C-alpha cells in the first residue's frame, strides 16, 4: 500500500489519503489515529508518516474520516469508510448527512432500562454524575447555537459568531473527554480525548481583545442588551452550571483540570461577549440599582464610557 498525508492540523483535518494498491491497507490499526488525536498535533513531516506506513506517495483527496476513538486498535471497521476502483484505488467514501447509511437508526432501544454507554464502551446509569455533566455540556452547546443565530443577524457580530462556532466544536471535545473516565478507560482511549490547555489560553486571548473595544466595567449589569446580548447571558449561566457539574468528576480523577479551566473561562467569555454584542448592535444595557434607589435600573450604552453612578 502506498499512501501519505500532507499538513495534518487535527484528527479531523486530513488533507490527503490515497492508496494505489488493489489490496486492503495492512495493519491499519490505531497508530496514525493516535498521533492525529493528540491535542498538540499541528503537522507531521512526510518522513515521519512514511516511517509509520511505509514508503510511497499519493495524490490528494480530502475527506472526513471517523473519529480515532471510534475504532478499536485492531478493528477493520475502517474499511466501511472506503471504496475501491481500478482508476482511483482505495478512496474515502463521502455520504450526505441527510442520507444516513442503510440500516442506520437514530433510536437503539439500548437506553430503555435507564442505562447508556460511555465513550469507552462501559455501561452506566443515566443518573450518574458523568451523564449529568454530559447533558449540561450538550445543553450549553445548544444555547450557543441559539445565540449564534442572533449574532448572524448582525454583520458587526461576524467575528464573534466565528468564535462561537469554534467553541461549539471544542465542547464536543469536552464531551468526548467527560465520556471517557480515566479510572475505567484504557490508556489509548484516554490519550485520544486529551484536552489541551491551549484552548484555555485561546479564550483568554479572545477576552483580552474583546475588552479593548469596551469601556471599563464600573457597575453590575442585568442580563439583557438586545437579542444577541440576552442570549449570550443565558449561555453564560448555563456554562456556570456545566462547570459545577464537572467539578466532582475532576475531584474523582476522571476528568482532567484543563476541561474544568476551559468551562470556567467560558462563562467569563460569554459575559464579555454579551457586552460586546450589546455594544456592536447599539443596544442598551441595564445597570443594577438597589431597591431603595429606584424601581427600575438605569439604561446605559456599553460603547460609551460611564461615570461611577452609571450615567453617561
């Protein structure tokens, strides 16, 4: 078999994969997938890849390949993702998301007894803390989707929308990590779902950049600030709940600290994002006032510097 890869950035960004041999690729176990799944993976030299797969070269063919953690080390299930033709050799199959594979059903009936499977294949009750954390992570991602729809209505929020999409993908990585408890998962599965501190640093960088467009915060503000701002405040509060549900799993040693740090930074990010959305869409924010001062909070613009009492 002759194959090579070019400029691999992540395990889902495979730019080239081609075989010119009419026979199945030998020993396609988990060697390359383990490399691609490493969080620090940015690129590999051809020499390193060829040392793993043997000599050869190929033409490129972009595709979307299965998750590395979805295949067991000696599995041949990967063959179902490829087809062979005399002119092209072995090539990845691309299927439409709107046309599931024959025989595939959304419902499985395997959870009818109140149990379901973790990413490592273990069965557990749905009331377990792991699934509480997974459910909150999923809910958080869904609310981000709602906020994203509001952001897409305003051209000024395009950059923010791009960040929200990136976060949605990273939350799927967080879910994979949570669903692979370290105490009951084989080492190769644990390595495949490691979560890098780089993502925490990225959030902090984004917040620093966003805050340069906002005046110093001198008042408590109430959730609101237009459709996008209000939706992002909801996301912020759901992120806090998600963080709280993951803490027990970190204390038990089943979830790594970078995941907890990422969720902690997310709630901060969404607070800043909510303020930025209000500012860029020229919406008003409402400042908190004590009950003895007024029955209604003062409205302010995030983009205008304010005095200590909240006035413009």
